[in-house]
C-alpha cells in the first residue's frame, strides 16, 4: 500500500468569474470524498509574504498518492475543468508526502 498523501492547492480566483469559482468549489468536494479525501483546511490567504499572489489554499489528506492521481484522471473531475479554468486565474495543485 502506498503511503498517505496530502494534496495542497493554492489558487487565485478570477474576480470576473465568481460564479464559476463557487461552482468548482461546490462540485469538487464530492469527488474528493469519494477518492478517500479528508478536508484538513480550506483557507483564505490574507497576505503573500513571498511568491505569486493567491487568494485561497486548501489542504486535503488522501489514503495514497494513487488515490489523488486517480481522482484527477476521473471523468467526475474532468466535468469540473471548464468551471476551474474559467473561475481561477492561477491554480497550483501539489501532491505531497511526509519528508
């Protein structure tokens, strides 16, 4: 069995597409939960000390890195891509594991 993995997402919403942002955020949680995801935190970024500007961050734990890879390859997630691409100016999706 593959070790537990954590998904870290940082994103900068497109202020002209907030309806798409909300559609993506509502639609993404059911596939995450179905893929063994446990939401750790969903955060509003108050200040970026260094790096690119972002507006939100999310941390989700999964049973394995394979579960995360399978999630992003799923038809359920593919349905969310138009809302994601319209709703966010930038998004970083990071698959992480314990060091």
